[in-house]
């Protein structure tokens, strides 16, 4: 039976990304169902996110590419920057930071 993929993460400010870790993803360890991953794969974010650009497979198309072997600490930072998780799932090892109702992220400087 194939390993279940995670539902895409949707953050408080609307930022979206797929965060995966399994035997077919660019992650460490590269296996299904690890107790803790140290690096995961991000895919197809809703807009360019500078924090993850060093891991972009195709930096010329930041919303149409995958980001391999991204340290879980970086993923947690991205989630926090965007106000936490409203819905979706992250692999074991990535902190699941729930969005707070009264938390507002100022994104006026971002394009």
C-alpha cells in the first residue's frame, strides 16, 4: 500500500506549500513513516519565499518547483513567518505551529 501524502499546509496569511517526507521524496531519512525527519521536501509554494530559495530545484520558477532536503528548522521558520498552520499536515520532525486567531502577519512589504 502506498504511503499517505500530507495535505498541503495553508498558513494564517494564505501562504501555501506542500511539505512531504517519504521514500520517493527529497528528504532525510528517505523512507516512509520515519519517527523523525531532519530534512523534508517542499513543493509548489503559493508565492516566492526567500528563506527556501537556496533549496529550489528551479529558482527561475519558484512556485512551480520543488525544494529538496530542506532542514526542518527552515520549514518551521517559514510556517512561523506566515502566521502558523490553519490546515494541512507536516511530516514528523517539523514543528506543527497552529495559527493563532488573534495573530496578524504584516505582509505589506512582500510581493
